[in-house]
């Protein structure tokens, strides 16, 4: 196991319920890390959060046997929104679908592109909208002195949840989580090696992190 992985595992063991426990060697201190690598780690951590939440939404639908159509639809949309947020231009570090979903058959990448195409094409209101609205008019049979009975709108939900779409999205989420988890460990390892090269006095002068008001992302 590399030095970065060792330090990361040790940190995970010492952080419990937002508090830092006393390690066998003595009292530990959590300090803030800044710079490009730290920012990259922060971005990856946010992707971990979004993808983890997307998966929780999908697994809740699957394991809790949600009968309420409104709740099921809300969970499905939350999963879609959090998943696509990792690949949208609004993210500081955009995940690359071509890297994450590339395999021998390209099936996963094609599935992602199909989801993304629908997402982009029918994003007519805001980033949380997955419906395509068609204005329409109800025309009567021409037997009255007016022809228009009613003006209305028809909303066609795209990316609708069915068994195939559900399984495809869950698979994409799981693949993305696996890639992001690996990237997270790489970034942690790089930062650990960089900090190991610094004198202890330099590390001790870094700004401490108030662990009483934050939650570790695992």
C-alpha cells in the first residue's frame, strides 16, 4: 500500500462522528490544505456526494417498494439531477463520460449519450426539468359560432422511469462512483506525499479545521 493510501486510511480511522479521536501515537490535528491539488480533491469530493445521493435515491425506489407515484417521480428526478450535475458545464471539474464509460463494446457510453441527449434536448425550463411542453388547441367540429374550445398544454415526460431506464441509470451511477472513488484515492495520495515532504513545523502552522461543524466525506 502506498504512503498516501496509508495516511488516508489512518485519517478515516481517526475521524469518527465529526470528531478527531486520539491516535495511539498522541493527539492528532486536522489542518486545512490549499492549492490546485486540494481544489481538485474538493471537486472530486463533491462528485462523490452527488453520485452517492443519486444512488441512494435509486436504491430507495428499488428496496423500499415506493408506491406513491409522486415520491417515486421525485426520487427519480433527484437521481437524474445529481448524476448529470457531475457532467454539466456548471461543475468546476467536469467528469469525462468518454473516460469513465469507455469499454470494449461502447454500450455504457452510448447509454450515457442517450440519457444526456434527452436531458439537453428537453431542458426547456431549468436544470431540474425533464419535460417537453407542447401547447395545443382543442378545435370543435365547426357546428358552433366559435371554433376553439380550449387552449391547453401537454407535458411529455422524457427520461421517464421504467425498468430499462432505471437499470441503465443505476449502472451508469455505479460505474461513475467506482471511477470517482479511485480518483479520490489518487488525489489523497498525491496530497499526502506532498505534505510528507514538508517539515513538521510547517505543517503545524497550517490553519486548523473545526471538525465540530463539518462532516467528513467518505
